């Protein structure tokens, strides 16, 4: 497939993600879901990017052209779209967002009637329809069959109640000072409201979206700003979301970023101790540190590794009958409460454990020593298949012979290759990473 990446369609707004492409894609999506339609409604939400207006209108045009009614709910977190699609009995849901990318990018994510992200097979079918001009032309309806659009602004309350109900009723955030960084994104209303209603003293930053400042020097991609405010305000803990609020990064009272693997490790063991963890373990990705696996094994839990991407994590969770998993980058899934990564819901679960432990965050969320790990991103001119890159097998064998774990993969959303090395000797890792960088620059840059 050339249109869909690891999480829907994403690219530069006005170039790859154009009004024309968005309309065609909406038509293709409508044509696909029409065969399963029960009420002829599709939910559409977005984050705070300026280009969201252009793409939203194009999507509404495409869907109504093939006979769907559209419910527009404005800026809302991606996990809220997943929840509300099912809650409002829609046939599908669409989220307009490029997640953690800069403002000039945008994207389109899709959910089925149960609030699940689409698998690769369904994406391939939609992409085939997208490429079929004859089918797109013939599927357009006329007269009373043309769909209508309706904007609803009060559904935010449904999502707030849903998320608040995931926080144990016997606990309270009273007495806790929390810095909340909303990344100038889709969670800028929901997240502070929930924390305040649960009793926390909330210092809110990144809550002034202007269409261009989403993820800019703030949020999960730039936790250094959150760290500074946590120290300045003497807060107990800091929380950062990304642009569409499906990712979580936390900062302890010392201003240190809490490692994503360590956060998941603590929460997995806590669920186990509560008798609430199913499947005898958790799911993480191939990016997660070996220290996580060792810690889980010490608590008689298994770690199952999926490919990168929260929907791959969810798929493996479903296969193994597991209700907890995530990515070290901050996509954490409690499937008892959400069907996709949900930064706000995950933050509440972490805060519940934090309150119960009654210790500083720097102690609560630092249960083991991680293996040294290096991650480098390189811009590439083309994403050549790995089996066509001469000398790569020899390089990988050299890394393995040095007792290092490696992962080389292309980004699903950008023209980048991501190089990950992990081992016990940091200096040896740095030397090997230099060798890997030199190799891939020669082969791809």
C-alpha cells in the first residue's frame, strides 16, 4: 500500500493530505462501510491544526456524497473518537490528526463501529476503492439519498464521565499538585477538567492552541518544558500529552522524565497484584528495553513483543487474551477502559497507583535499572527494502556477535530510518552506532 502508513494516512497538509485526497478517501471509506451500515452515520473529530478545517470539510463532502450522514464533534482526543463511535452507535469514526507531528502535517485515522482501528486488510480494500475512479463516480448518490452533516458540541461530557469512571472511587487527587501539558492539542479542554474534578490542584500549560503551535516546544515530544514547570511550581508530578492525546509522558517531582518502559512495568505488576491482569503478562513492542522483560519475569509475568504501532500492540493483546500493553513512547492501552492508546486514561491509572503508594514519583516509577539503549533517526531519500541493501546481513551479524540487541526499521509516517541498539556496555554501543550510522548513510542517504 502507498496511501496508508502505520496509523492511517499521514503527510504534509496540502501536499499528500490535500482536500481532494481527503474527499476521495472519505468516499472510499463510505463505500466500504456502507455494506455494514446500520444507521448511516459516521463520526468525525479533529485536533487543533489549522489544516483540520480544510480536511474536515473535504471529508464531510466525500461522506455525504456517497449517502452518509456526518456527526462533527470538533477538537477531541483520538481515543475519544474511538469511544464515541461505539457509544453513539455510528457505523465508523474518523479522526483528523497527525498525532505528534508538527502543525504543517496532518493525517486521517479510521475506526470501525466497535471503536477499533482498522487492520491492514481493511485499509488495503479502502485504498483499492480510492484508486478506482469508476467506482467512486458510480457510488455518488442523488436526490434524497445525499447525506447531511450535523455539528454537536456537547459530547465532550460523555467522554469525561467515561474516563473519570476509570479512576477508583475510593481514591482522590486532593492534595496533589499536577502540571498538565496539553501540547496545544486535542486534549486541552478534557484533560485539565478531569484532573480538577478529581480534586487535583492543576497547573495547566500548552492549552492555548492557535492552529500552528500544536506540539511546538511542548507536550509529550518536548517534556523539558514540563520538567521546568514541575520544578518551578514544586509539583508532585507532571503529565504531558501529544497533539491528539493518545500518548502519555510523565515527569517526577525532580523534573526527570519517567521512562515509558518503567511506567508500564510498575502498572503491569500493580494490575497483577490487584488480580486485574489477564493473560499472565503484558504486550510491548520490539523497541522496549530488556530491563522491562527481566523485571516482569522476576514477577512471574511474560512479555510479548509486537511490531511498532499501538494497533499492533492491541492485535497481539487480543490474540493472547491480555488486557494491558503499550509502547515505551507513551501509547499505553488498558483495554478494560479503552481500545486504543489513551493518554488521559493511562495517566489516571498511573495517578491512582501513585496516590495509593504514598511515595514520591521518583521512587514509585523507578523499579529497575535499564540496559543502555541508543536510538538514532536518519533522514533517507528512499525506503529501500532491507533485503536489497548489500552488506546489511553482515552488519546485523556483527551487532549480534557483540551481544547487542538491534532494531532497524523505517518510520511509517516520515522519510526516516530508526536505528536502535541495546546492550550492557554503553561505550561499545556508541561505537557500534557510529558504524551503523555510517553504513546506512552510505546506503540510503
